[in-house]
C-alpha cells in the first residue's frame, strides 16, 4: 500500500443544468480529468443544497430530472490538481470549487 502526504481533494458544487456557455458541466469536468491523466473523478448527485443567494434545490423523486445540486470529487497529487485548476477557474462561473489536503492511501493501478 502506497501513501502520499501531498494529496489534494478537489470538490466542485454546481447545478445539474449548468450547461450554458457560461459554465461547464460535471461530465466535461470528468472528461477533462481523464484527458489530463488524473487519478480519477466521481460525480455525486446531492440531496439538497444551494449556491449563494439562489433558492434551495432538492432532488425529490418528482424533481430528479430538474436542476438539482450536483458535484464532483477528484483526488490526486497537489501538482496534478494544480494543473487542472485553471480549467475549472475558467469554466465554473456559477458554482463553488474547494480544495483540501488529503492523505492518499491507495493509488490506482495504471494500465496500458
């Protein structure tokens, strides 16, 4: 088991319907992490949330296809996350991006 003390956890919080020219989608975020060779990314559908002064969004059974809160989590080395951040700062115009230090305990196997 390999450990790394210089890991970073990057989270994005945006709406499911954030697909205009002004904001990137979570699917595009995941595709870009793969293109850049980051360790991995996960899309999370949230139950309830809000951004700034916007109204509260929730994902009740009747609203699963509507504008529900959604996010991504990406864990990698600080160097790799820093390579990815410019893409996010340009693309996420209506949302929240956070980072925090993380200890990476298991690193994914690389396949060719």
